[in-house]
């Protein structure tokens, strides 16, 4: 199965989206086409070898333009043409509009009546059929294919308006709406151009991500250091990165130490200390030291490129509530065409009802055409009905909010992989956390110690545990290294006893390191004071590693997996949203209880296997809870998949991230709260947009059918409704996370 992404231009409403989707899906081999209005993109999955020309021709025959994703210039060229079309149309239309207003309101006429009509017809014809040719072309293609869209309504409305001028010149007693037709077309150009700019503004998050990357790199070669474009880098290249410069691409530090601002990846402003062997992300900023970096990923494989791809795909995804809007939209334009025909019929054949409306409302609405013949009034109302209807607002309501919301999330280190997670998040009432690596840092560290004779205790511990590969031994060795402890004792007869500890002969004395049971098994007796202090450590869930020389205890280390600095704050923030928090862990009950209490977790389950975690998720769901699961390890993947919303910590394993709906790029747990906040705010915007889109059409269409709305006001209102939806979505970018 091959997947390609294309850009599509010429789409103005949700009906256009359906037309493009149908055109692509008719091609043999195409399995799925996901077309999005706000991003003007089409993601196509197909089998076999389908040339680009076949996609291009299919979309072009439907009345739209298709080009490859990389063709940014073509997209900019389309926007430029829209701007030129808008300006030229008003150069012709504005004099007509001024002439019409002077004649209607001030009774000032510069030209004889017959000459004035010819001028109106000629200039209106240029605006409608020459400058507005794309709209007229789409209209005839739509009639031919019986697949109507927003352009069809505008096209039919302007052609009908123009026809009235032709009929009047031919001698028919009828109102001349040709100038109104030209104005409708010009106002339509305004609406389309503003939508182009607005949806472009909505996609700024992606554009900003693209611009974040470095442009050049200092490549270290045998001849010296040369500057090369980033796109010329290859895996294995060695780069020099100076303070204040962006890391050109993903890699690993091979020389030097520094602090790096990774806020573009994690959303966190605090710089992260880096040393030899640490990974670095392209586009992050080297703040202090000079470092050498070996490149490990380039081009589309880099972190930044993957984020851009992920966010683009997520923005094009759909939420369940959009299905209703899509279903309504698929019938929208044909229904409006029928309502327009019905409006014409009623006004033409039953003019008495219309006259009553006019007499009642004339004092309040001076533009109502009192005294007009029934054909003129029928055309007036039916044209208004055609141009007032706005499927654009319905089509833009969901994708623009998703685009802005997901872009905002991405710039804060939150990658929402699936649109439906946005809608599901609002119903979540329970958040489950894995312990290790999620609430805690995921690595054991020495928290405290008891030393009977500190120098002997440290030296024996370092000598014994330096030879062990156990994680607890490594934690102690790291602790002692930081204290610059140096052991010069002679070790012999080293022996490791799995699950218990190690022992060896050190300078002729038998020494032990391991659990309390292991120490006691070898005849070492603890004093009451030592037992009491160790009991306090155990009560706090800490693991004890004791050190003994011969039959005497030298001391003991208290080791624990430290709670992340932000875990407690994150849990408190989630509680402010009314969410219940639960922790799951394979650790012992004492340790789990201590961590849960200090992190502020409501409930915890300990001694769990991976299959136990998924069963707890299922049990909660059966009880009616809507569950979000936060985890980072392979053992969390089944529970992440089972939960209603899976949230993976980005520093975790790939399999956990792949199983999740949302990924937090950094390991900061406050990102969970931010994910909830941005999801709920985004869905609120979707609901607001859909409400106003439906409300506008429900109110405006009957008013137009009653002859209350002037076609010009109707077209202005239609354009405003679409822009309003996009502007409302843009407010998401102001949300503080």
C-alpha cells in the first residue's frame, strides 16, 4: 500500500471536498482518499503503480487543480492569482456600484438609460464570465457531473442576474440585476481570498515548524571546516556547533559539553545539560559550549520532519462530530438549488403572499422591491436564496479548529496523533498512570544512607559493587562517584548470588553487599537503632542495600526511584479538572503506596503484570469510567491501546508511542494537563463553529426565501460566516497552556 500527499487548489466548500474525494476514489487501485479543506490537501492510499498524471487529470476533470506536496510555489501562485482576480474584478465593479447607488438613492444619472444598460451588461459580463471564469467553469462542470458545490450556487446566481439585463435589453419588462450579479461575483472573490489568507494563517504552526530548522552547518572535513546547506548533510557527518547556533540535524555529541534549549521539541523553556554520548535534536539551540555532533538522521527521518508529518496527518483527520456535518453538507447544495427553484415558483405563481410580506416589512427594510413585477421579485428572492447558503462554514468548522488546536499543541510538545482523541478527551473522568518512568524518573538513585564507619563503608561498597551489573549496584556506584570516593583495596574471590547480593574477599576480610536477608543469612546482627532507621526507610518504600565487613555492618544505602519534580503539580492540576487519578505498577505495595501518597494519587494498584494492567482498564470501563492511560514502557502498550485515550511519554519506547493517541515529546508530566486543556478547548471551538454555521444557515435561508434579504447583503453575509468560523478557530492560538 502506497501513501501520497497532494495539494488541491480551487476548493471553497465542503461540497468541493466531496467532489475531489469522489474523483480520486474512482481511480482503479485507490483504496482511500482523505481530502481536507483547511489544509487544501489530499492524502491518498493506493495499490499498484498509479502515475501522478492520472490523479492530476481526475481532479482537473472535476474542476480543481492538483499538485505535488513539495510544490509550494504553485500554492503561492494560486494565492497570487486570487489576489489579482479580486483587485481586477473591483476595478470594473466599483464604478458600476457607484453609478447604481447614485441612480437609486440620489436619482443622479450620467448616461442615457439605454446606454447605461449596455454599459452595465458589458462590464458585468467581463466581471462574471472573464474575471470570474473559474467559478463559471466549475458551475458547468458541476451541472455536467451533477456534483454541485459552492461555486455552483454563485455561478447560477450570477448567470441568472446577468440574464435579467439581457432580457431587459431584449424588451422584456423586468428589473435589471446584472450589476448585482457582478457585485455578487466580486464579493465572492473577497470571501475566497480572505478564506485563503485565513486558512493559511490557521496552518502557521506547521509553517513555523518548517522554518525552525537550521539552514547551514559547519561540516568537519579532512581539509578543515566548511559551511554546507543542511539538505546536503549525510548520516555519519561530523559537525561543529557553536554557542547560540541551532543543531543542524538529529545526532549524538562526540565531543564537548553544553546546555541545549529544547523548547521547540518539548515546550519546556529550561535548558537541558548535555555531554558526550547524549542525543541532540535538530533545530534545538546550543546555548553555551562548543560541541561536535555526529549526524544520525537527515531529511524526512529527523525528529522535526516526523513531527511535521504527524501534525499534518492529524490535522487532516476527522472527529466523530464532523461526520454529521459532512453528511448534511453532501445534501446541502442540491437542497439549496431545490429551495431556490421552490422560491422562484412560489413568488412567480403566488405573488399575493409575497405582496403581504412586502407591505408588512417595507418600513423596516427599504431595499425590498415594492411594486416590482412578479418575475423580477421571483428572481430577486431565488438569487438571494442561492447566494446566502453557505456550506463553506460547515466545511471549515471542524478542520480549522483542529488545525489551530493541534498546531498549538505541537509547539508545546504535545503531538495529537488522532483527531478523534480531541472529542474523546472531553468525556474522560479517570486518568491512569504507570509508575516507573512516568510518575517517577525511572531509574534508581541513592536517597539516603546509614554509615557506621563512613570511610570503610564507602570504600568496601565501591570495591564490591563496581564489579556488579545490577541496576541498584550502578546507582550506588554513581552516587559514590559523585562524592569522588576512590577505593584502592584489593578484591578477590568475587561471587554474585542472584536475587540476594555479592560477596568477596577484600584485603583478607570477607565482605558482603546485598539485601537485609542476605546479610542476616551470613551471620551479621543489626543493632536496634540500625533496625529502627532501616524500618523507617522501608516504610517509605525505599529499597535497602546493606554493606558488611566480616560479622559487622558497615552501613546501608536507601535507594528509591525518585518522583519527577513536576509529577505532584501535574496531579494537582488534573484534580482541578475533576479527574480521578490511579497509579499502576509492578513494584511492591510499600514502595507503590509511598510514591502514590507523595505524588497525590487517589488510588493505586501494585505487584501487577502487563496483563493485569489491561484488566484494570477494562474493569474501570465496565464500571462506566472513561479512561485515559499515561505510560512509557513496552508493558504499558496493551493498556494504552485498551484505554479510551492513550497518552505516551515521548521519552519512552517506540512501541508505547505507536500505541498512543497522544504523545508528550518531553517527559514532563504537566503535559498531560496541557493535553486535556488543549483538547477540551479545541472541541469547544468545534462545537461553537458548528453551532454558528448551522444557526446562520437555518436563519438566513428562510429570510432569503421570503424576499427579505437583498442578494448583495446575502452574499456579504455568506462570506462573513466563513471568515467568522476561521477567526473563531484562530482564537485557540491565544490559549495559555
